[in-house]
């Protein structure tokens, strides 16, 4: 096991990408994630692993460069923050439609519009329910620590290539800007051309050989019947992802009568609220979805019989709460507590919400 | 052990790097640490603050609004953070530029004339290390050897020749910090 380092979440994203054998980064600066590209530029991986780092002229250019890299079977990623991700929405649905693997990091800031540079979790809908058009899903991972920023880079690429699907790491200004102790993953070399041939040779545009049809990376299919068949294939893939890739963490749930559901930085702050409430004898637990798509619906359902009320705690006006309600199917009440616009709730504010919205619920 | 600290002052005073060195020192002795800066459209002369938590156990929230120790280095930060110290907690401040001194009776208050001392030492840049020394005298939560190891970790190698100077500043800070109430 490697030694511990003190690093920012954004810095770790850059270092973890280099270490897991990433081939290329294409991005455009935006607060609060600019350290990702800054760190890559400082590290100069093009001199060591051969990884390409390129500041594109815009977010639209970045996501389309990603499309090109992904189409040739390379491990490529980009990072941005909320308004930048909106600009990438078209590219994301094209990547999903062309079944191209890539990793996109969103270090979320408050919105809507240009909003603020302070942290928020108000891009849940955009990440989980679409953002771009069409029936598609991104695989969405929600890190709650700097260590998970490291771990999810490698995991992100693994899932992206396993399912030929874009993966989003949905972080925010807290996790991105905060420094914590982190243990970096072991270094992996970049894939050789032979390895790319073996892993992605059945679809990647890596040069036509006489024995096969041309590979085309496209999402266009004008024949409706064929497009329907393709959509069914995509949906079958999402079903498999739903069955196999759900990840979550539970804290003090065994004897809980009340449950907080929170993800990412919201879960970190909620965990302290649970500790404080427990010290006052309130039987409350914390459920943290780690994958937001696929959502841990069944795991939440399994907790319902022992619970009186659930509280979804988010740095938004209430987005994930809809998925909690879908999971609960109206069996028990689901309430919501949040702060918006870049303001961050304190653990004590959540404790107050536990007392008024859970324990004191009329 | 768990210590929740806010360090607050002007941008350019070394607030963030002082927090980083403290967090690095914690890692050197196998503690869990978080370092959460206020970030924003801020600049030299604006306000800067950082929350540093050192703990023997896993840290849940990096965001807290009540602190065991507040290290306060300008008047704006005094206005903002004096009331956030937990009852029985500690407030350390540099009186330089302070017009309204702390008045709370339920906390321990210490004064460290670090800006003045830095001038005496003819090195304004060691200001934050003098303050760190004062803090460590009152709350020896990390060992001096680990602070030096932390300095080595957080400074690029080309600055390692400056470590003895920083060490001296920390020791000076330990000497000049004084209890007020």
C-alpha cells in the first residue's frame, strides 16, 4: 500500500487519471474545478506516460474531442462545472448514443445559469435523468471524500469500457476544493495498440482490416425500426447496469427508526448530524447512494419496514428526493431538507430538520 | 482526540498554508485530517479562512460551525468567528489591527503579537509560522518533529533550505503567546 498524501479533490482527479493509464484529457477552465487541468499541466504526463492534455477552445470542443478519443478506443476524460456541463449536454447524448466509453467529471456549483462558484448538488436531475435528449443514461458515481475522487477515476473507466457508456463523476465544490488524506492507486501503464485491439477491437475506429466491415462511431440511424431495435438494446444494457452496479453505504441503519438519504458532500455533513442526533438518543441512520444511476432503489425499499419517516438531505431544492419517493412507493412519508444557491447546511441545521421533520412530524 | 479549528485572516497572510502544514503534520502522525478553505472571488487583502480538522477517527463533516479553536488574524474575522468558538474552547488572536478585542468569558483567550514579532525577525513571511507556534504551545496536538516532516511534505524541495527559519519562527511563537483570560 502506498503512502498517504494531503491533496485537494480536484488535484487527485488529475493524478488518479494519469496513474490509471488515461490517454487524454480535453477541457476548458471553470471554477471550482480549474485545479484539474492546472495539476495535469504541472505534472506534464505527456513527458512520462504519453497522455495528451489539451485546453480546448470551449466546452463544446472538449466534449467532441472526447468523442473522437473515445471512438478510437482510448481512455479519455474531461472535467467541468455546472454551466460547462450544460454546454457539453449535446456531446454527452451523442457519446451515449454512439455507445462510447469516457469519464466526465462535474464539480458542481450553484445555479441556475452562471449562478455562483460555491458548492451545490443541484445538477442531480441533469446527471441522472438526462441533460441531453433521448432515452439514455450516464452511469453516475457520487464521491463523498477525496479518497473516493481517486478511487472512482479508475472505477469510472472500468465501468465505461465494461458497458461502453459515458460515466459521470458527480462531485461538487466541497469535495473538489477540500484537502484530505489520500492513498493513490497503483500505477497502470496506458493500453498498447494491441491491448486496445483486444479490448475494443470489435467497435473502435482503429483502422479497417480486409476481413471486416468498417466501424462507424455514430448515433445516427434514420431507419426507425432499426433505431427502435438499438433503443431496446440500450435499455437492456441499462437494465444489466441496474442489476449489477448498484453501490451504496449505510451508517447506523440497523436499529434506525428514521433515515436520512444523502449523497456526496451532503452525506458527509449528514453523517455528523446523525452522530449528534444519536448522542441525543434519536434513532436515526444515514443511507448514502454511491451510484446515482443505477439508483439503490431496492436497498432503500429493504429499509422501509423498520422506518417511520425518511428525510432526503441535499444541497438543492429537492431533486434526489423524487427517486427516494419512487423507491418508497408511498408506504411511508418522505420529507426534504436542503440549502440552495451555494449555501451549505451545517450539521446542526440538519439535526434541527431531524427534530422537526422526522421526530416531531405531525 | 478531535480538534476542529478555524484559521481566519487576510488573503496573503498565509492562512491557507498554515492550515495545510497543520493538516500535513497530522498525517505524519497517522491522524485523519480535512482542510476546507473558503474559496471565492478573493484576493490578496480580501478575507481568507480555512477549517482544519484533526482527529484520531474518521471525520464525518468537513463543514462545522462551532470550533474548538479559532485563530483570528484580523478584525473582520474577529467579528465573524468569536461567537463560533465552542464554550470552553480557545481563541487565539494577533492584536495587530484589532480594534474590538474579544469579550467572551466562557472561552480561553490568548494573544500572540506575531506581526510585530515577524518585523523584529525581519521576515514578514514567517508570520504564519509564529502563529502556528503559538497555537501548538497551547494545543500540542501534533509533535514538533511531525510539523517539520509536514513542512518537508508540503513545501517543494527547492524551499527546503527555508525549513530551519520556519522552525525558529514556530519556536518564537511558542515563547511569545500569552494568556489573556
